[in-house]
C-alpha cells in the first residue's frame, strides 16, 4: 500500500474512509452480519477484508480500488435491500466522517471549517480520499450552495450518495443544524455530471 493515490488503473479510495465506514457497520449491525457481508463480496474484492484483523483488515493509509468499494456497497444493498440503503449510508457517513474528523483528518476539517473555506478547498479535501473526480461547491447565497461532481470515472450510485451525505454532514458539523442536499442530476440517471443543491441554516 502506498501513501499517495495510484495514477493508473481504476480509481482508488483512501483506506481511512473505507475502514471508518466498515468499523461503524460492524458496530451497528454486528459481527455476524459483517461476516456474511465479507463472505458475499465477490472475489477478488473481498481479499483485502478480514473479520479477524483490526479495522476489518483495511489499512488507514492504503488506497483501495474503487471497484472493491462498489462491490462492498452492492453486497450491502443485496443484504439490506435498496430501500434501506439511503438511511444506512446516511447513518454510516455521519459516524465514519465524525471518526475521521476526530483523527488525523481534523486537519482536513480545518481546511473546510466554514462554507467559504469548504468552497475554496473542496477539491483538495476530495483528493485526500479519492484519486479521481472534480468537486466544486458554488456558494449561491447565505444559505444555499450548488455542488458538482464531474469527470469521476469511478462514479457509482452509492458512493455518489456518500459524497452528498458527507457534504451534508460537513455543514451540520459547522453548526448548520438544518442542512439538506437535493440531487438534481446524477451520472447514474444518465446525466453528464452530478449536480445537487445544498440548503443550510443554523436554526
Ligand atoms: Zn452521481
């Protein structure tokens, strides 16, 4: 495993994010469910996962192929059903992101601690955890922003939802207790890129 994202082949996702999510999943749904999940993930994608190892075998500083993450999320969908996935990912993102922000990624949060900083640094922050994809957050007013994800060859409907949930959670963490994301365009629905609006209020 290397500390920087691989430059060739399929895109990659940082181990820290995958690990935080899977550790939450096991805590929430139990070791047996986790064992079933790992067993059902098709090879070669499950090779990196182990119930016996710390953090399910996922290395914080490793980069893992995006198709592995897609396989894990698709398997989660088979186990839980599509209808449950948005709520599951929302809860998982909140816990995983909070865990990351308590750890080494606290520095990252300082980069994105206000809407203006988030808007300025979203691409840099994104590339700490993903090897591809262009992120843009345009502030449209004091309580509205428009989010874009472009040129993301590793787009997948569930990781796209994770990106939007993470955005929402980041704003909640900044103190905007009411933060909602509405997705208007998504590559999964045949659009050229993913566009969402974010509304955020403190009250
Ligand atoms: Zn999308």
